[in-house]
C-alpha cells in the first residue's frame, strides 16, 4: 500500500491534533490541581480562624455568665484561658494565614486585636484592684464589645467562604 501525500497529511494532522489535545488537557489539569490545593489551604485557614473566634466568643459569654452568677448559661464555658491567651492564639493564627484573608477581614481582625488589648488591660486591672474598687467599676461592656467585634469577623469569614 502506497502512502500518497493526502494520506501522509491526514496521518500527521491527527498526530499533531492528538499532541495539542494532550498538552491542553495536561495544562488545564495542572492548573486545576493548583487551584484546588490553594482553595483547600484557604478553607483550612478560614476554618482555623473561625474556631479561634468562636472560642473567644464563648469565653466572653462565660465571663459575662460568671459575673451574672449564671453558671447554667447556654454558652457557659469555664476554661483556664484568659483574654491574653485568646488574643495570642488569634493573632498567631491570623499572622500564619494572612495570605489567604481579604483586606477587609484583615482590618477587622486588627480591630479585634485592639479591642482584645483593651480587654487584657481590663482583666489585669480587675485582678490587681480591691473588691471595693472592683464592685464600683464592674462593667461587662468590654466583653460585649468584643463579642460584637467577633461577630463582625465571623460575618467576613462567612462572606469569604461563599465563593
């Protein structure tokens, strides 16, 4: 069987087409895998920050419940972590995963960090003062403000998860 020029061109064109299709498939698969990896990392980062935010929120509710004398409050959680430990954990997580967060979420996390600094100072003051001084200025507004700041951060986390 002799191969004429039209058969040869048909053969070569099918090889070239198969090569181009293989290359395009490979490139798209590689990009897809890279995107899926980055997406998984972003979801893990958002999950991690969300867990710390919820833990901080539970802590604030537990302090308020303890102040009110309500150990049966639905969110009552007694742990040995104070505002400073929660702030350190949250800051560390935010710094480690900052590349995955939007500017808006980063700004709100920084605002929350400032709020937590004030809360840490308040807790230090409460420990260092006398019972009479504490009774004169016992105020839970710092914890309530922190809860509101946490809620704003959680709303942004949720917004970033809805692609």
